[in-house]
């Protein structure tokens, strides 16, 4: 099977020759210092130049033997569309928001987002990568994480408790922009969209607020992706077991989860649906290939798609990612034999 066939089949729940291994981009950026040095790419070119973004994605895929390309390499593009101040960081520190563009939800509601340079660069990079045997994963920040990148998070969480109409309006406003960005990525050639919303963690907002305010925009974004004929992956950080009823109603094609989540317990709630993950990124950064391999072998017993559990530290070594690939290949020995692969 090609990487494209492998990933798309896994997302459909069809048979594969082995589980695919992906570094999606976005929150799970994969902007590794070792590969930047190897590729001799000047920083921050991979964030602001389409050719460099595509070139780095190819280096990452080939060096780590992955089943995808994934762009962009951060979670700040959409916030910059709304006027947030962003520090692009350095080879050891990923981009981050350093200035909120609003001090209240009223100001957020008054904003008219305009695609920034990196928004356009991402679309150009996708078009450069698209069309081959390696599928392209496009990435979106989730609505809670975006809103808390535009205004002080305490304003958002306070409004969830005290100003339900205002917070619902703010979510609806930013969700429209996220849907449009997803549609543009798909039009540029993205094969899959990953929607990552670490700000919606069960530990942060809890099941009740998730149900009241977050489930609706997540649903809207994922349904819009699927309306374009592309699969959608949802990632929520932290312990999502308290959110399973709400997550069950969202039509994601794969659910990506943090290392704190028991995949076996999660599979009990979603026996017929695709799970993705959840190899500890802390371990991947501080441990060695053999330990990553053993952790990946445990994860792949449940996960149809192997991936990091959360954001990868920039110091992660490529050989540790290849440990995941080795585990997936060894796991293939347990899969039913196929005559067409």
C-alpha cells in the first residue's frame, strides 16, 4: 500500500497492510531541531515561506518514514488572522501568541479576520505537497484554543459561567473563520484535516461546559470538513473520558487522544470507531528508540493510527519517531493477510 492508501483506509476503518504513523503538524508540529539542522533550513523560513514549509515537511516525512505530510507547524496562524501578536520563536521554541488582540468578547465579536501571510503560505505549501502518494494533513486550531488566544483565557471561562449568550456568539463568530480556513486547505489539496483543541480539555472546562458551548462549534467545523468529502480528525488534550457522551455525537473519522487516556477504556466507548495516538511525547523527547518502540507496540494494539499523544518537543530525535514506525511494521504481522497489498 502507498502511504495515501494506508492512511485513508485506516480512517475509513478498512483493512491496511500495517497501521499508518503520522505527525499531523499543527499542535503536533514536528518542527524538530535535528531535522532543521540536517536540512540546512534557515529559521523561521518553514513558517513564513511556502517553499521552505513544503521542503521541511518532505524532510520530516522522509527522515522519519512517516505516512503523511502535515502543515503548518504551529497553532498560531488563525490567531494572527485576527490580529494577535505572534513570536515566531527559534529552532528550539515554536511560535506562540504574545499579545492578545482583544480585551473583551465584544471586541472579538467586532473583529473581521483577514488572512495573514502565514495563512496564505500554508495554502501554497499544501498545493506544493498535494497529489502524490503521501497524503497531506492540514491543521486547524480548535475554537476554545483560538478564543483563548484572542482574549485573556479568564475572560472566556468566566463568560462560560456568567454570560452564555456572549460566549455562544463569540464561538459562532470564530467558528465561521475556522470553517473557511478548513475549506481553503481542502481546496488547496489537503487530504485530511486535524482539528486540535487543547483548550477544551475535560480538566479545564469539564463536561457540562463542553456540552453547552464547545460541542456545537466542534460539530459545525467537522461537519463542514466532511461536507467537502474529506475525513476529519479531532484531538482533545487531557482526560477525555468524562466527555465521551458529547464526543460520541461528533462525526469525527478518528479521535486523537493524550497519553493520560487509557486506550482500552476509550475503545470500550467507541468500539466501532477509529482511535489515533497516543505515544507519550515526553517519553519521545527524553527516552530512546527502544522505549518508544515498546510504548508504540502497546498503543498500536488499540490505535488504528499511531501518532504522538500531544505536542512534540523540538528536541525529539528522528530515531525515536522511527521507533513508532518500527512498531507499526512489526504490528503488521498480526493483521489479516491481504492479496492486494
